[in-house]
């Protein structure tokens, strides 16, 4: 325990060098402390309260929830604009916490990699594991940046939109411009290397291991519509996972039924609490709530009724009010099922879906004798119900738009209906102020 505390405090102290609020504007004060050892790098990478923060935009933009107009008025301007899928979300002088946090995480991962590169004793086992962890962390950050600020890989705008990325520990180094395909090629190379360095399983679910790497690859391949690769990556995680929870054994009367770091948690991440996702007026869409059948155990485990009898979410894998946004084993079952069905192995896909379904339904009856279209529709419906409020829906919405150009979503504020339908609405703008800072 003392060692764990020491690691955490070391990480906290070292990370103070790389303030999320000022890393783009100021050089770290190197005179305070120069990280130079394996223990220092472990401290940097083990600050999970820093690295686990996922972009709130992924939640706000997802078509899973709604809020009354009066509550929408209490949101920050950029949150209001994101909720309504506006192209220009930020005022010229407005900062983006999501953008700042992601680049702070990216810079810290780059710093860890630089420290490791400068160490002489690279033959030690600690070197490989730490390098693999840093590469996985950086890859996760780059995936989030791509999902938010770049078009999907199949978009007709995929070559024209690029974002600035710093792959150096020097925050003043020239920025490299990446499009979605080049960025994903980089991420895949990093993840392949990380896979060769990391252990099969790590006892801490805040750290990366081979399952985390394959999970991140499965997300990329699914996004790219590389179905066979997505299936193989997801199937690896399933084969090496800690097992699905039996939802029939969970107590739905509890305010928070799930425990932290449960068996389905592959990689722990979470959304920060805000008035948007933790407010009393954040309601699941009625049609989505109604899609949970009477024998679906998730309905009572995921939701409770507010004093106004509106359904609100309680089923986070954080074990509390913060929303889980990491990687769960159930996500990999759904990725494997969808991928197998899309490239014609319908029965194999349904087998994966049934393995998940029997842990989610009371008196479950297996899904059999479905054609490809029926099996796919069922899988996508289950994906939406299982992964609700976990930060994966925006990525799904972007890829569904490429698979079906008629895909759209709507929201209503003060009797005005806003639609998400145009191609450029699916790519967030980099805040103008951040562009100016990056050009300095």
C-alpha cells in the first residue's frame, strides 16, 4: 500500500509540471523537478485521475438523451451549441476544456516516452511495460482527437480536413498536420508496438495491457469498416477477458448497482461531473428507454425514475455518479457480433450476441434463424441499449452516417427542431482560440 501511495504522489507532483490550463502557453518549469527514472515515469502514467478524463463533447453530442429548454439555458454557450450540433460552437476567445485536457494528456505521454528514450538501462522489463503503457495512452488520446475533430475515415472530406498534433515532449516543437488516415496509421503502428511490450493482463484496470491494445484496435477497425480485423481484435479481448457479469445477480434497488473495477472493465476511463451529464434534468430519450423490454434486466439496473417520473441514468461502471467512459468487455462482444454479421458470418455473430444476451435478460431465449439484415438490426439495437451513456455513441453516429446517408438525429429547444444531418456537422471545429495558440 505504501508503494502505491508513493507512486500516486509521485505522479501528482510530476504532473504539476504540465498544467492542463497552461501547457500551450507556458514552458514547464524544469527547475522544479526533472523526471529521470522508471519510478518517475510510472508516477506520470499512474495519475489515472488525469489520464482517465474523457471529452465531455462525446457525451453532449450523442443522441441518447434530452433536456428541457429551461435546463438547456443553464449550459455554457459551447455546451448549448454542441447539444444542437452547431458547426461553430466556440466564441473567438473561448477555450475548450476537452481540447486542453486531450493535449495535456498527449504532452504528458510524449514526455514519458522521451524520458524512457533517454534512459540507459532499456533492457529492464520495466522499460518495455512503461513504453507500452505510454504508447497506449497516447493512442487513446489520438483516437479521441480524431473522433471529435476529423471526419470519419470513409467521409468524402477525409483528405481535406487535418488537425495539428505534437508528437514531441517539447511543447514548442513544430506541429504536424494529420488527416484521419495518416493519424490512424500512426496509432496502429504505436499499438502494434505496445502489444509486443505489454503484459497479457495488468492487475490495475487503469493501466494498459494487451487486451486494452486490442480493444483500441477493435474500435479503429470498426470505425474504418474493416470488419474482419475488428472481429479478430474484439475476439482476442473476449477470449482473454475476466468474464461478463450476470445481471440477474445484481441488486437493481441500489442507487448505484455496479462496483468500481468490475470484471467487465477492460480499461477505466470516466467523464468529469458537470451540469450536463450529472444534472437532475439529463433524461434518456423516451424511445430509447421504451426499447428495453420487460425482461431486460438493464432497464432497472441502468435507470431510475426522477421525482417527475422521467428516467435518469444510474448504471455507471464507476460505481457512483460519474459516468464510465472506458472500455467494457460487453463492448467487445457487440463489436465482434456486428463485425461478424457484416462480413457474412451471421451465425458466429449471433453466437457472440447470445453470449451477451443471456447475461442481460431474464428467461432469455436465444436469437436464432435470423438473416443478415435482421441479425444486424438486432445487434445495433443491443449495442445502443448496452453502451448507453458510455461515450461510444458519437463515434457510432459518425460511422452510421457513412454507412447510411439518411441517418439523422433531432433535438428540440423552445419548439424549434434542430437536425443533425449535414456531413460537416459530424466534425467538430477546433476552437479558434486554440488554433491561434498553436500557431504561436
